[in-house]
C-alpha cells in the first residue's frame, strides 16, 4: 500500500520515475494513469529501452491497455534495439511462438543469443534449446 502513493509522482523527477517504473514492472504497483503510459511511450520513442520494455509488457499482458501482441513485439523490438536485453528475450519468445510476429525460429535464436550476451540467463537456456 505504501508504494501506491508514489504513482502520482511519476511525472516528476528522474529518480521517482525509475523507482515507479521498477515497481510497475515487477507488479508491486498496478495503479497507473494515462499520463504515465504516454510518458513511458514518449521516453521509448526517445531511445530509452527500459521504457520500451515497460510499454511492451503492458501491451503483452493487456494490463492498463488493450492486449495487442503486435504492438508488444514492436516495443520489445525497440527495447532490444536500445539495449534492454530482456526486450530481446521477450521478442525472441514471440518469434519462437509466432505470437504477434511471424514464426521465425532463426530470428528467435539470434534474439536469444543477444539477450544471453546481455546477461539474461533464461535466454541462454533458450538459445541452447534452439541449437539442438
């Protein structure tokens, strides 16, 4: 409950934004507003990978926005491009399943490798699996 009071502050201060973003990603805080979403989307379009991951996760889960796996893939792709390795991993899973994107195991393999190199342990496991 304590953490919910930070939500209105998402529009102020970089430290507060980062803290709230982290809490939203791990699911501790679930209350957000349209301004917060728009700010995250804007930050993503300015090249901030974590915010792209954030927006992609919302589209993937259908929390706070209408579920849209095509848009989720678009934002995970941006996250990956902007250096958020977990975005590469999420997008790799989508290519492996053909969810929101065409089923392309070779593309999934490339993304798992990139995510693995970025320190995502599950991506290393998936990379080994697709190499078998």
